[in-house]
């Protein structure tokens, strides 16, 4: 499985009924301002303490942040922890908003 997934690839999966866990690792104020519906919110600084209790390492997980940097770091860490199907959303929520769903606000 590729380390990153593009917004277009994620949209194709969602349209096909393949529903990965959407893990948003942004700060609470960012999550309140804009998000993909149905996403799970665990701020990046809480990932080490919560991920093993709240997520299944066998599930496909797409990690989301603003531009793709934090999500890449989290996805990399998760893979080191045995979450082999963790992927980072390339370009983050900003790219998702601009290319897939303009109803999601940019900030």
C-alpha cells in the first residue's frame, strides 16, 4: 500500500463504498473550522496515548491534516507501530477542499 493517497483516489474509494477510517490529526480549532464528514478526530499530540485504544491496526486508515505534513509524520509513526494500512492524505484537507469538495472551507 502506498504511503500517501491522493484526494482523487480517496474520493474514488468513498464512491465505491470502501470506507477507510478518516483520522484527522489537526488541532481542535482546525477541526471545528473545517473537516471531512465522518472523520475521527484525535489531535496529533494525543496520537501516542490514544491510537492503540481507539483504532484497529488492521483497518485502512487515512490520516488527514491541513497540508499533509503532520499527517505524513503520523502515518509514518503509525506504520512503525504496526498500522500497516495507514496512509497520509497528500496535500491534506486544503487540497481536498480545492479539488474535491469546495463546501469544506479553506483556512
